[in-house]
């Protein structure tokens, strides 16, 4: 297969985004415009995301598995009952409109847990602004799938 064949099958040029993933990762991890988190006294991290956003949560959970933390991944509508003031809830929705993810956020924001939300906007951004929840806007590149690396390395940047 040559480049012309690839352009025929990938008319939206997603391959060009994939080719630039290493540079996107580097820029995202070094982005100084993101707010760093103070995650002292956290012993439980809840990662919330569906689909590709859920895959980002899976990778983060794998990275954090070497730490002395309890990790919970939510791919549904309900937050765990074990959240408390030592819990950090990390919400990931590339589109910002994922119903399940927004439901977990709405059902957990009044708890004593700390929250950080990563999205390109949407209903989740509106909810965060109305309820004074730390919102980290990460622009989508091409599509949610192609944005995987930008979101992953931006989140790792924030978590240090």
C-alpha cells in the first residue's frame, strides 16, 4: 500500500494525526497551561470514562498500579460508595457529552471527594463551571479516537 492508497481509504487523513502522536505526547506532557494538582492525602483514585475515554482511564490505572493507592475504574452511571475526603475523582470525556460520565460527576460532586475533569467542552464543562469543579479543557484533535495521546499525556502532566 502506498500513500495514495492510504489517502483513498483514510479520506479524513487520520493517519496524519497518528504519525504526529509522539510530538503531540511531548507537547501535552510539557504544556504549562494546565493546572497541576496537589494530591496529598489521596489514597483512592476513581477514574471515570466510557469508550476511548475509558481506555485512557485504563492506561492511567495501569501506570498508577505501582503506587500505594486504591484505584477504581467506573464505566457506568454510579460512583462507588467508598468515596471520601481522601478520594480524587478523575473524570474523562473527550466529547464532554457522555451521559454515563456526566451522571457519575453529578452524583459525586457534593461528596467530600476532590474532582478534576478533562474534556474538550460540552455539557460536562457547563456543569463544572456552574458547580466550581476543576475543569481542564483539552482540545480534541480530529476525533475522540485520534485525541487519545493528547488526553493521556495532558492528564499525566496534571497528575505529575
